[in-house]
DNA sequence: CGAATTTGACCTGCGC
DNA sequence: GCGCAGGTCAAATTCG
């Protein structure tokens, strides 16, 4: 059991949002803390619409796959407040993956610090400027998108190249959190990788920002079934910054929200705000194929299904 | 030798 | 104001 303070802490830490309207499973944080549903304030409609919202996030309208009703099982607030920004939404890399997605819409008016500044070479100057900016205004973050992936490896291949720039111990967790930045210059996408301490097999990957370039490691997706991931479209994965990883049994996408974020109907601005094909290859059939696999291959969406494998039973009982 | 990783220091935000 | 925790920087180290 976790104390209220711990819950509060967990919420504060990541604002991870996960769970469903009926609280059939608990919200889950990167630290493995169960969270009371952040969706308490969400209307049932919001939750019921999540699945579609999620697919909107994916930028896909796969009406050929009606059974893919992530939403009903994984009601995640889908509001995106960064119309300008497409989402490098991670697609489920593994055919057996099932995900709940969540994004964090944070910037009503995304502050592009880098764009505001000249290409200063002097790092100190840069630092100073950053300081000034930080003091003048509350730091704003790029929209974030988190995954929970059952994996034995921490750093999941997602088609992009990442450079690790930090690692920190996480409170209440024996597992450190690693910080990665996209190696591409001018691309300021970051991601954090950490393990859930309640279930070390789960890797929580949080993407922040949007790639401004196509995947450098994008193999030809021709091959549903020809890749190690069996059915995962590397191209689609790359397009969405999806971890492509072996041994992955399941993925959970969940949206991160800012606390002050307004809840909004998932469709409110989906057409304009979600633009997954924006910088990379567009969604291809293999991605859809993956979705089918996700749908048919997993029981997660039904009852507790896979979540039971991931979320400790005591958490499930907590509600 | 260049790129990537490691790791301690530093900065910032937030709660008390 | 202080302490804590998250996040970032950058020098040192390792790797290919």
C-alpha cells in the first residue's frame, strides 16, 4: 500500500495518466505507483471515446479493425494542446503489444527556446540565456508521450538514434532513470527511460518533443513477419518513435498531462493537432497490421488481461 | 579518433 | 529559506 503522499508524489513526478473510466485497473506511474484515476474529472464520454482518440493520436483511422478498442480499456485523456506539433507517436513495435497511449499536451503556446535564440556557439551564453528564460517564465515542456513496455532491455530501439545525456536515481525506485536526446542536430526530442520498480520487467519510456527529421535507422518496412518483431512495421515504428524491441510482450501508451491542462474532447482538435506523418514516413499498412495483431493477439483489452501480468495484484485491489 | 556513455555537479521547481 | 527530487550539463572515460 502506498500512502497518499506517495501517490501525490507519483502524480507530481510524471503526471502519468493511465487507467480506465471504471478503474478496472489502477493508474500506473513510471515508478510503479498506482494512481487514483486522473480521469476522475473526465467525463465518461471522454473515456469512452478514448479509443478513437487514441487512434486519432496515431493518425490512423483503421475502421477495418473494429475490435481494437483500446479506449474502452485504456481510457486516457487525449487532449493535445499543441496543434502545431505533430506527434511522433510511438506505434506498438511488437505484434503482441497492446498499448494504452497518452500524450502530454502542455504548451498552449509552445515556447521554442531554440528558435528564439541565435545559433550561439558559446555554451555559457546559452546557459545564461536559458537561465534568463527560466526565470522569466515557467519552463514549458514539449508534449510528452509515455509508454510502458514489458521488456528486458532498457533502451528500446525505435528507429531513431539517441544519445544518453544523463542518468538519475529515482526516488522510491531501485532503478535509475536514463535521459536520452535525439542525436540529430536541430532535433530536440528527448526521452526518458526507466523501469517500474514494482515490475522490473516493465520499461517506461517517455518521449518529449517532436522529431524534425525522418528516422535515420528506418529499414524498409516490407516485411510484416520478416522482422524480428514479427509483424511490426519498422517503418511505422520509426515514424512514431516507437520502441522496436525484441522480447517485448506488451506496450502501454499513456498520456501525460499537465495538471492544469483542461480536459477536452479527444476529437476537439484531433484533425489539426495530430499529424504523425508530418516528419516521417506515413503510416503504412503494416502499422495497421500491427494494430490488428495487437487487437487479436492480446487479451489486455478484455478484463484485466495483460495488465494483470503487469500491474501487481495489490494495485488492482486498491480501487 | 570520433562518437557514445558515465557520472558528479549544478540548476530549477516545489513543498514545507 | 531550506531541503528534496527531477532534469541538465559537461568533463572524463569507454567504445568501435
